[in-house]
C-alpha cells in the first residue's frame, strides 16, 4: 500500500533526526518510501525545507539536507535558528 505524503514527511523527519550523520543526501530518503518515485520524494523533502523542518546544507560541491537543530554553525554553537 502506498504511503501518504504525511507518512513520508514523518519518515523523512525521523530519518533526519536519527541518522548517524546530520547531513543526508536526497538518495538517503528514498528508502523511507520505496514505492514512490525519487522525484516525488525530492518534492516532499523540498516542502519540508519550506516548512523549516529541514534545511539545505552545502559541502561546497554537493547540496544535502539536514535538520536545523543538528547542524553546528561556524562558531561551533549547537543548531542554527
């Protein structure tokens, strides 16, 4: 049975909270809803960025997703607001 958008959002947020690394590639979220196409998952992840649940993080060459409360800013303080 296909997951609803809300279920996929919850699964992505949960994965972002519990992943060993704070930054995740979009492909890391594909396992959250294996029956959905990658483009659908990317749209859901981008919607979560708009809502403030996730944020974009760039390594300089690659854009990744992260929970704002799991990323350290350049000064070393926990979380970015």
